[in-house]
C-alpha cells in the first residue's frame, strides 16, 4: 500500500516531463501556463546531489538566472517511490515567486521512472539523512549565481522529519515547513507503551521497493515482534525533532506544522508536544483526515489551504512579506464536522474550560435507543462501589478506523466512518454514556481519562474510544487512545491517567458522548494473555472520571 493512494502519478510525471522538454501539449491550460512562465524565468534540470559518503541523491533544481539576491528552499521527499516528483508542481510555484528550489529523494528511495533513484540505504531520518540534507543545501547554494539571502526546508511526511532535523543541526536554515510530520518518533511507535503495529507494517510495505539499512529493518522487526523496546526507543530518540528542540530555540527558528486530528501514522499529541516546546515563531494547522490527506490536492496543483499557509510562512520568514501569518494566531483548527476554521493564539488557548464527568454504574437519562442495559453513565457527580468487568482478546466494532489513510480520506470527502454502537458486545467492552446535549458541545483540546482497574494477568492492553452518538445509536469517532501496562500484580487495583489524542469536534444538539473500552484493535499490538479480563472500578477516595476540554 502507498502512503499516497490519491496521488496522480501520471499527471506529475507529465508535468516534470514538460519542465524538462518545454512540451506542454499534454498538460491542462493552467499547468501549461505555469511551465511556460517558469521556463521563461529560470532553468530546470534533473540533478545528482552529492550526499554524505559519496552517495548520489536524485533531485531536481529550479534555478533563476542572473545575480539577484534570492531566498532558497530545499525539499526532501516523502516516504515514497515517487521521490522528488511529488513536489514538482509546488516547487514550480515557489520558483515562480522568486525562490531557488532544490527537491531531492532521500537515500534508499526512488525509481528511474519517477525521476531517478538515490543511492545508499534508508536510515529513517538518521545522521546520514541529516548530513545529506546539509549537503543538499550546500549544493543548492553553490549552483546559483547570485547571493542566497535566506534558506528554508520544507517536507511532507518523511521529508518533514528530515527538514526539522536538518534545521536543528545547520545554522544556515532560517525557517521550516513540516507537513504530516512527527515530533517524537518513539511515542509514535509506542503510544502509552502500546505498539503501533499497523503503522510500522504500512511503512514497511510502502518501502518494499526501497533499500532499507539493516538497522532500519531491525527496528521495524523489533516493533512488530515486541522485542528490544529500549533499543528501539533510543534509535527513535536520535530521529526525533523533539530531542533537538533546544537547538531550534537557540536560534528561534520559525517552524510551521500541519497535522490531522485523526492522524494514525504520527498521531497529533507528539507533534503538539514538540510544537509547544518551541519558543520561536511557530504555527500548526490541524485538519480533518489522516496522514498527508489534507495537503494531497496541493501536490497536484489544486487549491489547498495547507500548502497556501506553507507558502505564506516562507514568504513571511524568508522574504519579509507582511502577509499576517506571523500575528494572526499560532493554532488553526478545522473543526469536525462543520469544517469551520478556528484561529487561536496558542495551544493553551484552544481549551476554555474542562468539564469533569464521572464514570458511574447508572445510566444517565435512561437507556434510550442504541443504549444497552449494562451501560454505565458519565455524570456530574461521582458514584463509587461499582465495578464493570469485560473479557480480553476479542475485537469489537469500536475500532480506530477501517484502514490507515483510506478512512481519513473518506473523512475529508465528508463520509466519516459510521459505528453501530448497539453491535458492540458488552461482554468484550465496557461502555459509559452521557445524557443528551440539548445544545451540543464544543470539544477543543485533549480529553483525559483517569480510572482504576484490575487485570487477571500480569500485563494488559485496552483501547479507549470516545464516540459522538446520535438518537439511533450510530456514531462517529471523536478520538481514542491505546494503553498498555506490563507489570501488574494480578487482581491488584492500579490507577492510570490516559490522554486521548487532541480533537476539535462539535457534538450536535441532542447527541450523546460514549466512552468505550475494549482490548483488541488491528492498529495496535496487545499484551493481553488469553482468557483474562479487565475490571474497572471507582474507589471512593479516587473516583474514575473523564475530563472533556471545551472551547
């Protein structure tokens, strides 16, 4: 499976061919006009970029003639066989605005039919990739005639992590745009000690024609086999921009992030942790969808909000344009499902108040349609002395998504997955439901769950889901979080605090919220032993509760 199932490789290939030859006969009028204008102002060439250790990196260079001082942009490609080709349209757009641009395919990736293959092996944004990025910047500066005034790195997905890491290690980088990115790779692979096995499988499958280094292969194998966890986390730490936030802060490097609320490859919280640790100019756009979906149309040259903001970011920080992006707010959220855009000054301004609801054994406002007689409630006052037991080892309809990326693309198209909550077997899950919200609810921020539970074995995994449920019991997922504990004393209660992934969600009037805990999800590896169970309780001195951020 590709990380870019919606990418139109034929049109991108035609566009790049037109840049090489000047023949625009096969392009749309708009794309043909861009190519014609570009070739009248600058030169385009496919190039071999000298990388670390003599490795040659396939790339493409948009270079202006003349000695006029200009800013420059380097664009490391995503995790895909298409390599630099995915940037052909956007790189041309930047070039038409006066930038020198170099797009290149990271080591180990690329195919001849898509602009060439880069040498070396895939290191997952390791030190060799950082050295390659620095070498690419040197190459770009050496290839142009006039002075380079300022430089930026822009990347999507894999290229976004490389871009942040190069900026942390190279003082020549003046600004970064990181789309569908990561901040902490270890947290992306092991969220709450739970393995993101489907993400790793997808990365491996998407790179099946790439050349992975032995260490990269071993890291992926270890996540899937649940072994050598500490070694993998150390490997990931070196590849995490969060590790080098202090370096970015020392130089106050402006960083623009884009991520999706339902991002399954690099979930939003670890990006937000990096974002909030930055002290320089920063901005994050959070959108409906999944990995690279929100920016996909922009890669094809269609109007796109994410790419428009990336352009504005560089125009302001590299070219001095007074376009407002530096003062209009650091957080832009596209709200599910009304798609309205909300600007807030910073992440701590997204949440106005927190509403605490307690897990109880008593249904709120009766069962109602779609409710089950065993469901508990989410109420304003605590209730203690109850317990809710469910068995481990069986999946339920409460899942994260049907498929990485595809379900998110359906969301972008206005067709979010519908969950039939009456079909959730209550012997395999525990369920709590609010009363109806007469005027709806505006969820903004990170919901948090505090609960006490016991397990029958020494290790346990469960996944917490928060659903928006209509009168008929049909639901959309708001957010979720996996959780794993590996050091239980069987039968002994433990209290845990779990952060859901961040959300910007409007619950419609007369809908309810439903909290569902089950133990199996195809996205995650679980640590449950066969035949066991988990029991949720609410002690009098420490009642279990759900904190909902409202804004």
